[in-house]
C-alpha cells in the first residue's frame, strides 16, 4: 500500500499540469469573457465605443486583478503551513518539521513576489505611481519584509538547532500578519482594495469564474512546487546519510 507521502509525490506532477491549464484558461477567460470595469470619468463627458456611449473609462489594467488576488491568497495560505510546521517543530524538535516550514516559506516567497510585482503594475497603470501607503499595501509590504527576513535569519545562524528555533518563532510571527492583511479592508474601508470575499462575492459569474479558476490553479501549482522541493530535499538528506555511512565503512578508525 502506498503511503500518504508517496501518494502526494505522485500527485505533484499531475497537479502542476492541472494548475497550469487552469491558470491558462483563466487568463483566456479574463481577456475574452470577463467584462471591463468602469474607471474614472471620461474627460469629454462621453465616449463612443462600438456603437455604445460610455461616461467612464473601461479599465483593461483591471485584468491584472484575476491573477494578483489569487497569488496573494496562495502566498498567505502557504504561510499557514509555515506556522503549523513551526509550532510542531517547537513542540517536538524534529528537524523534518523545520524542513517543511522552510519549504512552505520558500513557496510563499515566490507568490509574495508575484503579488508585489502584479500589484505594482496595477498601481502604475491605474494611479500613475509605483507605490502608495494604502493600508492593504502597507501591511502586505510588511509581510514581504518578514518573509525575506526569515531567510536572512536562516543564513545568519550557523548552529542548526538555534537556526531552527529562531526560524520557527519568526515563522509564527509572520503568520500573525496574514489575518491583518486579509481583514484590513474590512477594518479600514478602501476604494483601492474593495472587499471581494463576501456573501454575494461582489462579482458576476463571467468575472468570478476565471478568478476562482486562477485561485485553484495557483493553489495546485503551489502544492506541486512544495512537494517537489520536499522530495528533492529528502533525497539529498538520504544521499548525505549514505555518504557518511560509506565513509565510516571504508575508514573504520575515522571518528
């Protein structure tokens, strides 16, 4: 019977493919089916497009939203596993949990950077600036700094036990910022980041469907990346252990 870990490893590649397909389809739907949204008023009062008169600019740059929001959600979901494995390490002191926490944070860092890049592009095209100290942006920027700081701490501490303890504590602290990032637009209303997850979703089906497809797709990709990295690290550890045994067998007097 296959173990749960072996099943997850077998699923990694198929999920990577499924995730890629879902994200690709979401991309196509976002630019073909999902309607444009209204932005600021047209300077001339109205504009004729394809026989229709509009009074507000239609924002093509809003299409970034279909990818910006899903990668942000996935980045925060990965940090949940960072916190869980960090707590388990502090409780058990098993190095395998520290490894899993590190890899979950690595995956999160990838999606954090994707979130920041897509968000900056959105800002530049929408508002004409590269940055504004809006509540959601500020709290997420702090989150990014904490994630980067996690790897700085890991590289700065040479002792494995202390490195794992410090990283685990920081991993838990990082996750504290996640609900703050998620709830800030509810606590501090903002026209920049409207509330999306609510009872009626706030989006019509042609917009909601590609958004959810991208969210599931990026989630599959994140899981596949994590499992592939975990398998690679476990194989590396086994090779290192075999090398040590081989050295001891060929040189019995070696301490």
